[in-house]
C-alpha cells in the first residue's frame, strides 16, 4: 500500500491439477525499504505447532536503523507463527539477513549474511538477542570517491564482541564472508566418511562447506571447502538416490552432487 511492503505467507494443498493458495499470515507492520523472508520451517514451540519465519532487516548503508532490536517490530527477527490461531511472537531478535534455517527437535541453526564480512552460523535460542546492528564481526560499508567499490571504515563500526555486550555469540563467523545461504544435515547414509556432518551452501564463494559441530553445537570442529564454481542458492538431500541437489543461480540450473 502506497509503496509500503508487508510480509505475506500463503499455503495450498499439493495436488497434480492446481494449487489454490490462501493467505494465512499478513504482517500489520510494513516497510518502504526492501524486505525479505530468508526461510521458513515447521517447528513446535511450547507444544504448539507453528512456523519459524526468518525476516531480514539489513539496510547495508544505514546501520543505525534499530528495527532488529525493536520488540515491537517483526523485522530482523525469527518469528514464530502459531498454526492454530496464526498469532505471532518474536522468537529471537538482532538478526540482519537470515538465509538458512535447520530444525531438529529443539535444535535450531540459522545461517546469516553479515555486513562487509562476518557471515554467521547461529544456534537459535528462544528469547536470545544476536546483536545486529550493534555487534558484528563484519564491518560497515564505506563508498570510496562515490564509486561502487567498497572499503573498510577507518575504525571498527560494530562491537567486535557479542557476549560482553549482552548478545549471543555466533557459533562461527566466516571472514571474509562467503555469501552464506542454506544449511542442511547430511544423513550418514551418504558416506561412511561423512558422519554427523552438515553442508552449508554459499553464493560468493561458489562452494559447499562440509562442517561438523561439537556435541553441544557451540563450536565447529572442522570445515572443508568443496568448490562448485556456481552461486548456490539452495540445497536439498535426496535420500533414495543419496545425492545432494543444488539450486544454482543465474541460469536456472539444478546441480547434482554424488559421492
């Protein structure tokens, strides 16, 4: 309305003839800036069925906007939408641009674009604050001589520590940024060499990253870069064929990765 954008979620039952979508959620709040939804996935919160929905608020050149920290805003949040009454709550806040979302029982992992550098893998905990736009291991974009090239600011623009300022530290930050996208857990039937491994996709790095967490999902034990050569927007695992499917940008291609 009048150039103000809202977040809408629609659903349809899958069939072979047609999909009839109906709106199940429409945000009361709107923004004239670009807004995005990073990912949504099913989750049960307090025994209530619902959706976790990751919303972005990055405004690359306007980091003083604090909607990510505003409890009255749904932007820069992971929100929970109850599928019984469609009420929403802010599940976590302080997010910049969540891209991937993995849920297994009570474990929630999110991948998130940082500003200039500092892409994050976060362990999402109800009620936690992840710091944006106050703390980040990336930096503020500065335009040099009114050109499109970006350089680091002379002094760090964001706090370089989350915990000491009351925020949740990321499990890991990629420096430089990889253009992080989706995260999935790789089933152990893929390879006896890849046990309890996760796969993280990337855009700028044009690679997959095979990673393993410790038992508490507080740190990464290792990260292996697997170069693909294309920007990877999405990934899925196909159990029957034991293959990783890659959603590649630009040419509308589907990549298939086998062991």
